[in-house]
C-alpha cells in the first residue's frame, strides 16, 4: 500500500525531496532534507511539513456530536 510520493528537486545548489503523505481523511505536503551537520547517531535526513494546512478528503471523518 503506497502512502506517499517524493520528487527530487534542487534549489540554490542544495538537493532535497518534496512530496505528499496521504491516507483516508488526511493529506500533508512534506519536504525531506539531508542533515548537512550530522554528528554521531543523528539522523541522515529530516522530514518537515512544507505547509501546515491539512487537506480533508472525501473520506474525512467529521464528528457531528459537540462535546
């Protein structure tokens, strides 16, 4: 089951990936950057939200009961 896709890009001489994570009711755009200052056991790459706006899909769950 595929939950996302990434595209390799380059800007200002720096390579990175952009893409989307998605599953029913949720879709989020992300960016993946190499850890240029890696030391020891730090991760090789970082994943960041490329924006903070989540898009609802047709399968989104909407709670009609106010709490």
